[in-house]
C-alpha cells in the first residue's frame, strides 16, 4: 500500500488516515507529507476532516480491522469495499484506499 500511495498520490495532505492504525503505510510510502493524520494538527481538525472529507482530501486510507481504526469506524462500508459513494482504488488484506468524491 505504501508503494502504491507513493507512486500514485502527489498532493500533500490528500490522504486522510488514522495514523495509529496505518503508520506502517505512511512510513513505507516514504512520503508522510501525503497524509492528513491525527498528529498533523489536532484531533478536532482531524475529526472535522473525517466528518466531511469531500473538499478536504482526495482519499481515505482505512484499516480493514474496524475495531481500532477510528476512520474505519466512521466508514465501515468503505473499509469493507462496499460503499458505493467511496470508490476503492487499491486494497491489500490489511488496508483499503478509497477515493473521496463530491457529495
């Protein structure tokens, strides 16, 4: 997943994620600047982006384990790859990257 993000995503802060569950992807991408995570600002800013990601980010990076990933809890269908509003662009056994489109 980290390689895919590095090779296909170019805009800084365009991938919203819960870094507590997806830190390895951020690390292995070699481009932590591509991610908007809870450490970047505050939990309040992250929660605002998570509550309305359209217009803020281009992608959501979700853990397929929805028990601990805060973003996956908010978007459980997307974490399973079944949300018709959030198109899956890449997936592994542990992670799913979905594209955020306008409402």
